[in-house]
C-alpha cells in the first residue's frame, strides 16, 4: 500500500518470493493488483520487490524542489557528494551539469 501511495497503482512490479529455494515464486503484476492480492493472501517467506522505473520524460516537477540549489542540497543531505548531487540534479532536470553548477555557485 505504501508503494501504491508513492508510485501509483498502475506501476508494474515483480514480486520474487523465496529466491533460490524449493518454493521459489515470481509474480509480475501492477502495484494495485499486488495490494489487492496480499489483502486476501498473507505474504509468507522472504521477498525481493522489483519496481518498474518511471521512464524517461515521466518525472513530474513536484518530484524535486523547484530551486536547483534546494534540489542539490536535498541530494547532499541524502548522502551524495557535492559533485554527485550536481550530476544527479542535472540528470533529473534534463539540463547540463554546468547549468546546475553555475546556479549553485551564484549563492
């Protein structure tokens, strides 16, 4: 349910249960269908969840702060180095690294 709230119910997901064991099971579905299934059937065992990416061009503006400087700061707070945060910010926004670097150095 948390994944559905975060990513939306239509995102594809693969649920892998008991990998490398006798009762190994793989289920490919959507997050909403997985939520419905596990409301009826209690999960048992160990799981690996593989969630489909959002795809190129599907990132919404509200996914990151409006300000480039705030976006870089958020990435640094999450554990990235300053240069990695600049690269990640540029990738997310679809702009060259130099644009991000210039913006944060204006401060």
